[in-house]
């Protein structure tokens, strides 16, 4: 009788373990904030880390002044960039022209401090995947080093930078 009970218990244990591996585990996304882009408070969730990888390549290409990689990472249609002093850049060729002059006059170098993947779904059902990142930027302006802190908010679509916004403040040495 003890052997039958023991065999039954082992069989039950094996059966229950085998079934748990077939169950689908559904993870509920964690809300990390909200978006107000469309004037409506929309939940913001942690995003796909692949978008961060795209942004890291983009910053690396800027540090290396690699125009071909920058152009390749820009969205083919509808690329836009908004600079910290009201600059508006419409299209990859306009971006390349801006950067060519800016690189020559400022020799910028970014050091990334953080990058956060985040996403939300618009009221029209479109998924928007952003990377919000913080960087220390060193510029050489008229032979003098200037340090600023920048925050970027970049919309990544299909592995390309569609749009980004830059906010910055000058860092004061203490």
C-alpha cells in the first residue's frame, strides 16, 4: 500500500511539473509614467531595449563624426530634429549639412549618462517607441572648452531615428 501511495504521489508530482511548463506566463507591462503629446494623459510603459541600441549607435556615430552611419540611422522619410536653441532640421540632407558645419566649429563629444526605453500607444492605436537619454557634451568653441548637459527624446521607428528633441543647460564648474 505504501508503494502505491508513493508511486501515486511521484506520478502526481511529475504530472503537475510537466503541465506548468506548458502554461503561458503573461506579464502585465508596468506603467512608468504618462505621455501628454496628444493632450490626453496616456500611460507610458517601459520600452524595447532595441531602441536604446539604435540610439547608442547614433550617439557613437556623432562622436566619430561618421556622417554615413548617421544618415543610415535616420528615417528615410520624415526625419526631423529640434535643437536646444530653436533649431529645426527637416530631412536627412539638411541634418548632414547642419552637422558638417557644427562638427567643424564645435568638435562635440558626448558621454552618455543614462538611456531609458519607453513607449505608449496613441489614441489612434499607433505604438510610439522613444528613448529618453541624458548626456554630458563637451564642445570646443573658439578654442575654449564648454560643457553642457543634454537631454534627448528620440522617436525610434523600425530601427531608425524618426525625430528627436534636444534640451540642454550649461554646466558650471565648481
